[in-house]
C-alpha cells in the first residue's frame, strides 16, 4: 500500500502560476485579509471561510481541526464551538493558537498566530438564533469530543431535545458559544513558479502597529 501511495506522490508535482504579489500591501493585515477573502469568494473557492486551528493540550501535543470563520471583526476572527470540547479545554490551558486558511483554487494561504478569548454572550446568542433548528438541537445533543457508545445514543438524545423544545425556540446552551482569535502575526502566501513563493508577513509591535516584511520561500 505504501509503495502505491509513494508512487502517486512522486508524480504528483505541478508548478504554481496563478499570480504574484506587488509591494503595496497597506498597513492593516485585517484589511488585506478581507481583500483576499473577497477574492477567494469571487473566484468560487469552496469553503472559503474554513480555517484550520491548532491548539496546545496539557499532554504537550498540538491538535488541529477545521472550524468555520463566522464573522470577521476589526479585532479578529470569530468561530463557534462547544465550550466543553477538546479544543475548548486546550484553549483554557493555553490561549495562544494558530490558524490557517488554504485556498487551493487560487494558490493562496494565510497563516495567523494570536490569542483567543470568548466573545460576549450577546454575540453568541445572535449567531445561535440564526442557525437552522436542526443545528441548534445538535448543539444540545452532542457532548462534543466525549466518547460515544454508538450512533443510536446520539440520535436518541437529539430526539429527546427535539421533544423538549417542541413548539418553542431552542435556547443557546451555556456550554456553547464563540471565540475570537486576536492576531499578533500574519503570513500571506502566494504560490509562484519554481517554488519561489511570495510570503508577506505582518507582526504586531508593542505600540500595536504592524511591522511588514517578506520572508524566503
């Protein structure tokens, strides 16, 4: 099996030729990210708001998973989850996380490092109220990341909550809500021929301005 995979990997090589970056990036990485995100959306990048976040656990291991950016604020990137999940436990242990957006169709990626904190409950309430009812019930039914005996157990819990909230709005569970990732570092990556990619970085300084520089591919 490994030989078959390795044969595929040997021949799976292509060059990058989508575009290049000039030297005028502005002085605000959130503004530049917004421009890149709009470009990704307009060019039909699938799941353009999907971001991989990496957290550090008490066991010393990092964990990565895909979440969805649900709002872009001036202070950072908002995502939602169960506050009792593995990622939430990791965040409680260390509020320093990283995130990655990868847009293969336009040969771009954005890496972000920063600190994360819970959003105000009012913001979590607003977003939860906008979700489909089935997703609201799912938030109640799932003890995210906990061991599960079988699929039937989960589906039975969903039926219980569906019955419990029948004929009335589903409230947001107190164990479910949002986080905002407040960046201190960005890397904007554009694929280029011969693997000589463009890598433009923004690093926050003590006075809260941004140092802007290129790094080698």
